[in-house]
């Protein structure tokens, strides 16, 4: 095969997307921390699905134009660090392919090499032993094989096969580069996700477009449901009737749209009658479903019903979103603050601290670049400040800031909820932007963060033996305690966090903790330190307690 044309490229993209879907749960399970928030596979799948579905709807057969559409879709749909890096890999791939109707074997190798370079540039402090290593080593090896040998490669399939072989080798070497991977006994999850995408590409080039495996899709869906709350159904019954646009009538596919919805929900019904489409889906992400549909036409009817009361905060966001376009323009002001919250109570805390927009998300629910872009564009302000409050959301926020280059957007690297709250407390709406950023950064650096959650598997982390079902105390980035009792774990965590300089403790209890338990922890803190304790009901999933110490 001497060239890849547009039709084959679309087959490759569909095959890669489906292969990732089939291995989504497996990638999610490659989690260094044994906590119930493994979401790398889910983030990559949602990212890739957003880009690939748009690429498959691209009317042009030009490789360059298909890659451009793919890159834009990946960029806007990117979730989590793995999703953002994936979007940057294919952004570099597109940059090389731009203007080309077909690509040769050597051009394929050069495109992947440019993708690796683009991904590295997007990360401020690249870490080896991650997806970055896998794409770099595979792309460099393939480039030298295809372009620097005695004879340049002419077979695209052969080049892709070398890419996959070296990606697998690089993935297997990641534990040698990151000791924590070797200790826990896993390879890098993002690198694994990339490998299965590349394997899907190769399969299509060899003549077999991988199809989505129903049993694997159900397993991935079940795993995500367990992470989100253990319910048999997703959280929101979303129904709408869509009037297809002219482009939508040309490109819409019942099966394709249902497959797209399957990445975020279940109980899917999709029926088309000429230019009218009726859709029903149970999902935790109704706004994502709505955004998928908006590309095809306009809504004639829309209904979202809450199936899990614990996610009321998401319902409010999603239910309001469809009519946002008709809302009056917001009053102009100097600042607008956007933050991320995983729970209804935490959302209220941020609102009380003058936050303008709270994006639903956090662990297991990473918002996309487009979620941040929409929030930024809805503000009528001179300066936008974004507080991601999670290390896996910072890159998506930064990517949104780059997309909105015509606006003054500042992303503060808050990696925890307590850091975000501390930064908001120090915000002064009357101060100059440089002074505000400096004060908020100072608050972030002076805030210690801790969390209590349960282990989902037996493992060893930095010499600490952890048993499935035990409660772990996490101080910063380290698991410092693992015991059978939640309150005991929290008390031992507090022993690690508190010192003679500690003045204020913010104790936020989640869905699986009670106010009485929080009071017991507060009494323990006051008995063993001079710090004052503020108790808040956060209603966050996964984490029994989120703790800030200043």
C-alpha cells in the first residue's frame, strides 16, 4: 500500500476509536493509586469519539481536511491530561498533513513524528514513562526506519506495523522509567490507550475495521457507573426531538449517532423519520449528549429528568444550558471566575465566594476543553480566572485559554478543592489583575490538602500495604495511611497534616459520610491542635472527606 487516502483514513479512525472503546475498562484499571477514580480510558474515549465522529462526517476525501476536522474535534472534546495529550498528538499529525490529499509511507512516519513533538511542546514539564514516551519512542523509531534507511519505505502498512511494534515495546518499558509503575505492577495507562488506538489503525490498513464489541462496551459502561455511584442506571433521563439541518440530513446516521451516545450513556433509543430524530438516553452527561445533537440541527423538544438526586448540581447546569443562547448578555464587570466542583455543597461554597461559573466535574468527571470555552465565552468581563481544582483538569483549562486567545484568561494551577477555595478567599474584585494573581497563588502555596477514600484493590504503594476495601488517607500526592475504618484513617491523616503552624482546617464531608462523623473528626482536631475547624457538607462522590489545612 503506497498511499493512505481519505476513505482509508476514516476507516483507520473508526477502527482506532472502536478498539479503544473495547479496551476502555482495561485502560481505566491501569491506575497507580488504588482509588475509585481510574478514568484515563474513559477520558481518552470521550476525547477520541468527539474528534473521530466529526472527522467521519467530514464531506471531503482529502486527508489534510479530514485531519483538520479531527484535530478540532479532539481539541474541543479533550478531557483529562491523557485526552489533551492525545489531542496534541493528532494536532501535530494534522499540521504535517495539511494540504495533502493523500500521504505516503514516509509522510505517515513524519506525521507521527510531528505529533510527538507537538505533544511534548504542550506539556510544561514532560514526564518520561508516560504516553509522551510511548509516542516519542514509537515515532522516532518509525521515522528512522521509514526515512533514514538505505531505502526509504514505500509500504504504509509496513510503516504502521513498525509504529505499533515500537509503541508496544515503549509501553512495556514505562515501568523502568517510572518506579511507581513498577511497584504497583502496571504499565502507563495513557500509553496503553494510545497503543490500542494505533492497533486499530493497523487493523484497518490490513483490511479489518475493528467493530465495537458489545460485551466490552457494557463492561466499560458498568465500570464507569460503579465509579460514579454504583447505580444500575445513569443519572439523567435525557430525551429530545431534533429537526435536522441541511448538513445533518446529509450526514446523520441512526446507528452512528447511537454509537456516539453509547460512549456516555445507556438505554439508548434513536429513531429517524426523514428530517426528524427522536432520541432517548440515560447518561451522567446530558449536556454532552445535547452538544452532540446540536451539530446536527435544532431542538424541537427537550426534557432532562434527574434519576440520581445526588447529581442535582449537574442537572441544574445541564438543564439550563440549552436556553443559555436566549439569556440576556451578562452585565460587564472587571473579573469573572470559573471553577470546577464535584459536589452540590462544594458548588455552593464557591458561589458564596464570588465564583461566576461552576463547571461540574472533578475525579471521574473531568470537563472538556469545550466546557471551559463555553464558560469563558459566556462571561462579559475584562479578565477571566480559571481554577481547575484537579491536576487532571489543568491541561484542559490551559487548552481552553489558548483557544480563547482573544480574551485575557488566566489559569491558576489549583490541583485540589481546598486550594481553589483558598484562592477564592484571597480574591479582591477591586485589585489589579497582577496583584490578584499573586495573592491567589500565595494562598494556593500555603494550603495543604488531604482526602479520604477507599481502596479498590490490594497493592503496595511506596512500601505501604493496602488492602481492597480499606480507607486511605491521601496527603498531597502520597497515600500515608490505609486502615479498615474511615474515621481512623481520617484521624491518622490529620496527624500527618497538622503542625504547630496550622490555624484553620476546612473539613468537607461527602456523600458517604455524615455530619456526626465530621463532628467527631473536628473534636479530634481541636483536642490535638490549636487549629479552628470549619465543617461543610460537600456532597462529593468518591471521597468521604476533603480536607484543607492553612
